[in-house]
C-alpha cells in the first residue's frame, strides 16, 4: 500500500509504509548518477563568509562559494553555499523526487519510526560521484582526520510529519554528518529549517533548507529537522551522508 502527497505533479515522491517491499533503486538511478560531474572544489577551509544562513537572495543571485563556520558546544559546523555545480544540483533534485520512500526511520529510540526514508545501498556509496564530492568537502574542511563511510540515505517529509531532537553519534565521538538540501525550490514561509542545539538543549542555530546547500557538522551536535509548514505543498528532501572519523585530531577533541 502506498500513499502519494498531492501536489499536482505526476513525478512527486511515493512514500510507502513499512510493510511494503524493501528499497530497490529505480532504473534511471545509475544513469543519472553516472552523469554527475565531480565537484570542482578549489576552496580552502579558512575561506569563510558571515552571510546569514537564512538571508534572501537578491535579484542577481550570488554564485560565489561561501562557507560559514560555527561552534556549538565546542563542536564544528560548516554551512556551505554554492559549492555544488548547478547541473549536479538539478540532477540530484530531480532524482530525489523519483525515489521510493518507506516510513520506517526514527530520530532516536523511544519515538515512532514513521519518518520516510530512501536508503542508498552500501555498495553505491564508495563509487557514487555525488557522494564522493560531499566526502571531498568534508576532508578539505577537516584535513587532519581520516574518514570511513557509515551510511547514506534521503529523507522525505511533508506537512504533518514529526522529527525529534537527537544526535547522530555519541557526545564524545567525532563522527561527521554531511547534510545536503535537495529541493530545487524553497520559500522561507515553507519552514523546514534544521535547528542545532547546545548541550543544554537551547537552540543556537537555524539553517534554512536553501536548494543546493550543504551542512557539514559533528554528529554529536543535538539537532532536529523541521517539517514543511502548512503553507507548503512540497515535500522536503534532505540527503544525509554519515562518516566515521577514524583518526586524527579536531578542535572538539582538544
């Protein structure tokens, strides 16, 4: 049994409940990913911008790469804009709309496992050009560490869904999550911000799901994704790529 969010578009994502068959990539998945170009990344980690994460774009969009660094309870977080080639942004956004999603994910133990997710098969992670670009970004921003793949998947949420406060790793661990906002259009009134909290559970940073934006953060930072507001008739897509830190030093480890 499947349900479709009604938005008037025939290629909207289909969300399945947990009783349906396991995830199987669609036939066009490999063709589209193979066509993606590696990320042209020539930006040094110290190249930072103080541009507010939720700032509105002007009539002439700024395409200059920008990275804004924050520390939350001593843990690093980078908000990265204009790092992803626009052709790749378009391809990933189109692909996210075609994937099948299953309501089985939960933010943390003890809460309902009703979040819709599309798992990226483990054998695809190491060879996928787009995920390779995200990993390259992580390695450039955290050059003193080595990383191994943990998991990658795409979340899909609609108005009425619920996400919960959680960490992606234990407080003492240095693992990293690269969170990519895959929608091709997003309006401020649609909500959907990702909220990052300090260890006292006070909100410190709200990040707008701007199309093509990438957030690289320590998995130990408390956070919660917000679902679309009532005025939004679109699904909210995020790709989460989790990496284990397997060596080296970091600011939060010192």
